[in-house]
C-alpha cells in the first residue's frame, strides 16, 4: 500500500459516523485486503505519525485540550490529526497555525471543554488498533502484527517521544498566533 492508498482508506472511513464506528469500518476494509497490505497500512500510519512527534504538536494539543495533555493524550491526538485527513496532516506538520481555519478545530474552540462528549474529544485511539485487529481477523493470531512488522525490521512506536524542548506559552503564542487567539477564550 502506497501513501495515496493509506490516505484514501483513512479519509474514506470518515463517512458514516463517529470514531468507534469509523474504526470498525476501516478495520473491515483492511481485513478485506491481502495481509501484506495490512502490514503496509501500519507502516504508513507510523510514517504519518512520525513528523507529528514534535514540541509544536504538543503546543497545538495543549491549546486544543486546554492544557490537559497526558502522554497518552498526545499520542491519541496525533492519530486524531491524521484522521482529519491528508491536507490537515500536511498543515499540522508544515504550517500548524493554518489549522485555525479547520472546521474541527473551530468547533472545538467554540465548545466549552466541560461540554465535550466522547465524540467531540480530539483523539482517535481506535485507529491505532485497526491494522492489528485486521491482522488478527486474517491470521487468527492475537497480537501478531507487531511480530510480523518486527520480521520486516520495523519496530512499532508506542508513545510520543520528541527530542525538542517543550514550548513556553510565549513561544506558542509567537509560533501559533492564530490558534492561540482561537483558543484564548475557550474554557
């Protein structure tokens, strides 16, 4: 599966319902593919996630999540950004402040944090398990995806681990001025 195929699957899974249902649709599609394609999907997911593992993405997550970012929360925020699609991912990597125009971020800024439902929360943890679940359906092996990828020389990342220093609020405001303004009144 090439990069275009990966993004086609991610983006086409968005039609038809919230995150849990979306993950199941994606898992079903993956389970209908040959096993090597399932492995390639996970490789492309890991490739898409890698450039998000930065202090800038942490700063973005802190704005969106009103400072409530755990290690797991950041990890699942990464896949939420991927779930927004290729164009949003490209912005998150190269011009994150431009995400201030994205409807999903504008909606979250307008919605008080205390009123968020599970469907509002900006994470998509289930995306992390789609290839694993599809692999298990195809092979009957529980947790076999990691071993199959290791046999290819790929070690699956399991958490955010950027080397950059964490941005101060002043640096965040300077580097992400539109997003800082968008989330300034968010509670």
